[in-house]
């Protein structure tokens, strides 16, 4: 791996009257040097660059119970 970085932001209580709700959004990127595997069937590249993101919103039902609405993707 040549380098990796991630960035994100999060917080809670952005909707008036819902001080315990939480939210967040983030992104990551990983730069991979092309590694090769040599076996019986020849050489194969099996690693590649990767990136992804996540966004979520936690709805507070009680101070200890949350419902999550989130998405993770490439």
C-alpha cells in the first residue's frame, strides 16, 4: 500500500427537539501498489486501489436505544 487517507465529519442534535440524534459522513481512499500472485495458472494481479464512503443518521428512541439509517458504498 502506497498511502491511505480518510476524512469524515459527524455530530449530534442538528434537528430542533432531537438533541440525542447523531449523524456522520465519511470517505476513504487506499492507493495499492499492484501486487502479483504467481501460481500454477500464471500470474494474477489481485489487489487494486479502493475507495468508499459511509453516511448515517441515528434516530434516538431513548437515551440508550437508536434506530440507524445508513449507507455504505464504493
